C-alpha cells in the first residue's frame, strides 16, 4: 500500500509499504479520511523525540475509517463499523492515566508518532487503544471529512475547558489558523459574550469574522493592548488563548487580562524561542490564572464528537484542500508549502 513515512535520521518518503498484519487483540481499519497536522510537518522537518534512530513510521494521527477485520480476541467491535480514534494511549498506571489524561502520560504511544499511523490505506489498531476507550463509533450526522478533524478539535476542547470560559466572557484568541478558528467556534458555543481575534493576515481575520468573531486586530496595524482595553471599557479580557507559537504574544497576553482573568498557553514554542518574560506582579495582584494544554484526552475526543454531531461547530469551515488518499504526494506538497487551512485526504475520491 502507498504510505507517507518518516525514518528518524533518514527523512520523509512516499512509497509502497506492506499492508499491516493483524494480531489477535487488534483491529484492521480501512482509512476513509485523514488529515495532515502541523505535527506531521514538524516530524518531516525535525523528526520526533520518541523515535529511535533508524525507526520508520507511517505518519498521520488524525484519521477515521471502517473496520475491515477484527482479531480473534477482540470483542465489542465488528467489521463494517465506522469509527474514529483518539490517537494517544497511555501506560494505564501513572497518575495521568489514572485521571483519564493519557495525553500527559510520560510513556504514551500514539499513531503517527512512535507507531504506524493513518497516512496509508490501512492501519492496525493495537489492543491498548481498544481497552482504554479510544475508539468511538461515528454517527451518520458526522461526515468522514469532519470526523478526520475530531483529533485537533479535541485539543481545542481541552484548551477551552481548561480556560474555564463562563457565560458572557470577553475572550481574546491569538492566531486565526485552523486551530484558532476552531477556538472561535467553540468559544462562541461555550457562551463567550465577545470574541476578539488577533492575527497578522487579513484573509484569516476575515474568516474569523465570518465565523462569529466580534473584533479583529492586526498587530502590525493595531496596538493590541490599547484596542482590547478600549473594546472592554478599560476592564480587559476575561480569557486569552494563544493559539500560535509566538513568545511575544504569551507575554502580551498577561497584559490584556482583567482581574481574575485566565491565560491559556495553547500554542507551544520551538526550542529556539526566546525566554518569555511574564509580568508576575500582574499575575499576583490580578489573581490571574496561567495554564497550558497539550493534546486531547479520550474524554475531550468524545466531547468533540458530540459537539460536531450536534452541529454546534462546523469543522468543514477550516478545510482548505481535499485530495484523494492515493494522491499523498500532492497533499503533502500542499501542507509543507503552508496550506491556508486543513489538508484532508479521502479514500475513493
């Protein structure tokens, strides 16, 4: 089968690989839709710390499909079921796993990270993903292309839940890429009273407005702190979410907050990023909460599915390119060149 692979120390390739064998405790999934993540792009460029030198994996952790076969010891699932998978499984024993947060497990395993993922026609689903509840059956109300984005949306669910958004809150979101736009949709659904989005690109700000944003700011043209204060009668924002990997916005985010405000450092920084000087006096005297989130847990994934099935968000709005699964080369060329939105591959197109 044709697959997009990465070999630690050897680089990225699109080539034929063997169809996966099926163990007794596994499912064989036929991929119907999969998307390319920023993490896939990072792995192509820089590899991943969980990979051994010379280890080759099939990329892709955002995917859905139809069960082709079930192993002899698998119960509760059968051929023909259409399923989505939360892609991180934990050790099952550490404090993170006990709390249901396998995405924070120090010994987690994940599709497309340290085991073969979904950028191919088939993927084998190990038993740990079955027993830890990572597999969910997809309702008819959710299309394959939307379902392929449940994983990144589950990360957004994690961020918004951690930000403790309350009814009527003023929320500032830095970044209007696909993840930032998912934040816009979810914050609106969560009851935010006013949404302010900051980005350097006019086209992305326009899309944010189309999705329900109230105020858009370009830091190249606007004094963001002054404009947020003006838009809130001097009070400041209740929540700031940094959905972009920029050190300067993390520092600036503290300055935007009203007393008792919450700052969610959603976008991680590259190792080469400068030290972030946080105003700890502002945090202290304003009783501010600063938190960060990474990934999404099984619970976040299931919440994401319910929100999409209930039409509370429209994930199709952040898709910019759809390719046949057989055209992995063109899809990756588009993603690596910096696609405007999410790049999705669909089987049979």
